[in-house]
C-alpha cells in the first residue's frame, strides 16, 4: 500500500518521523515523503541531509496538491464536530496509533511526530549507522576538532526559543536544573538556541563555553552533542537525539529531566532510554 508521509517540525521531531518511516518500510508499506508550501519552508528541510545517505527511504518530494488536502482537513476540523467528522471521508491518517498494513486499502496521507523510543530501539543499528554517515558530511572546523575526544567535559543543551510561549505545556527548564547536574570543577560546554539567554544563565560560572547558534545549524549542534562525554539534556527532541547517539556510540552519561515536560505525561516513559539517568526537573 502507498503511504504519503507529511514531514513536519524541526530536526529533532523529523528524526522521530524518520525512525518511524523505517518501521513503515519494514512492514511493507511503499512510502513517499513530502512537504508542501502551505506547511513547510520547502527550501530548508532539515531531514534532507540524512535522506541523502539513507538506504531505506526515497528522496523527499514537494507535493502542494497533498498539502491542499491537509489544509481542507484542517479547515473542516476547525468548524466544529459535524465538519470534523467529514474529514473521516478523506484519505488522511493522523497519529493516534501505529499503522498496520492490513487496515488500509487506499493510498493514505500520514502525518504526526511519532515521538516514541520504540521505533528508535527497534531499528537502532540502522539509525545509528545512518546518523554517523550524515554527521560525517559536516566538516570539522577548529572548534569542532577541539570538541572531538574532549575528556572530563560536561555538555548542556539549553532550549529556549518558542518554548517561552509554552511554559504551561513544554515548560522552560531553569538554570538551577542545569547547575544541579554540573560538577563545579569541570568545564562546561553549552549548546543552545538562544545565545543571550544562555549567557545570562551561566555568566557567573567559570570555565564555561557557549556555542553561538548563529554560527552552527541544527545538524552541527547535533554533531557537538553526539561527541559529549556527559550530556545534560534539555526537554528538546534534538537534545534527545544527541543523547541517543552519544550514549550508544561513546558510552556517555546522559541526564534526562524528569518529568521531561512541565507536567508528567506519557513522554516520560516514551523518551526514557535504558541507560539514561533521570534528574529532577526544575522549571521557571
């Protein structure tokens, strides 16, 4: 059966979609990955880098016609229960449970983040190999060379950005959360999406280096996280993937906030990998 998979979100979320796509292919689905001008910046799709080295998935396509179908479904869903029920006549599957090939007859649009460790664990070896290949395409400048193989260094990922709009859902982890996980005498490397806020959080801590996100894109940030000897995660899916890579490839200690979001949720279990260490979340 043909699946049209709508790619959405940023790199961390897209990597979970990529992991789930491996499961769909393993189940025998024929997959086409698409983006559209109504939902995506089609000139900048983070997952393209890994799709170029992935042996199991086809290249991404721009399908504005399918994007229009999604727009119709979204519009109907916003008009009330009666119109929302009309969307069931459309060939669209929105994440609620894993797909099963026997349940679907016609080509179907699939969308959702599928944020769940089970797909990552199931295809662990394949995903790690392809992630290594994708990260290897990023050239090492002098800073990245220094990061490689650094011992006794703690790396922290500080996620701010649009999370400030979702304090009651995702939540903003405070500097006290990070400081409670950091050994005072060790060097600290901070990877962040907000350079100025990270500076204000760690201005009083000596021996701290903050990576400017204006210099490095999300893939390079992931490469830095993947070289950590000890990683303090934020509640970001990008940080999770950095933790996954460095834990399995470098046997690094990975500290994950618990709960991962402002309120306990299913994701506390869905994102906790065996070998990750839990630390009590402290939110602003």
